[in-house]
C-alpha cells in the first residue's frame, strides 16, 4: 500500500480527516475461522510536522470488541501539530480542548505509543489492556491554564499511562524566571 497526498477519515475517532503527504505500508489480511486478522508489520506515515513508523495487529470477530496491538515511533516537528491528532473518544470534551490548545510550540524527536487491548474498553479501567504514550520534548511552550503565564523553553518528557499523565521537565521559563526542574 503506497499513497501520496491522501486523507483518511476515521469518523468515530477524529472530528476531521487526517491528511498525509506519504504513506507506505506492507499489510496482510487473513481469515481464521470466524476471525479476521489484519497484520501491518511496517507502516510509514509522513505528514506536515509528523513522521511515524507503526507496527500493528488488529483482530476482529463477530460480537467481540476488535483487539488492537500497536507500537508506534513518532517524531513531531511542532507543538501546534498535536491538535490535529487528539482523538474525540474516551476523553472528556474539556480534556480534548486542553490538549488541542495547551501545546503551542516545541518538538519531539523521540515519541512512542503502545496500545494493547480491546478497542471498546479503552482507557482500560477494567485492566483489560494497556495504553502508554511517551514523548521526549524540546523547546516546549505550554499554555497550562488561560489565566497563568506560559511555561516556555521547557525540555523533558511527558508520559500518558492508561489514565494518568506525568510531565517531567529539566528546565524552562515562566514569566522570565528560569526553572531548573518542573
């Protein structure tokens, strides 16, 4: 599967189509009994401000939630690009809005995403799966709250682990004051 200047619309996950400059994938479909198995050992995606390498397996069968195993490495070239990839499912509208507006600037050259579990039980309150996203970031500008000053020039990492989020910054600035550890 190879495509250039394509758009994918996952209407149940995103409010808008995802636009890609280039997609290159090796895929196989297999029917095993009443199950369909989609195997994508290599998927490379290139979009404005985003490059990703993905490997995934999706198992589908009647009357059972699809089961996804996904591992992705991602490079994000600009903080504002994140707003294009915030899903509209399994998060409150307030959290979705915060994620779309909070990251104003920055880059991540070392991000990864792991998803292992049934699609319908995400974010896995029942421990039926696991979700983890890690991003090492640089020169981040974060608008944490509209009434607070911006955190600028921050370097560090952010981790989403199932329902939790942890940010650890090696430094940054708030209102011109240098911060060593945030």
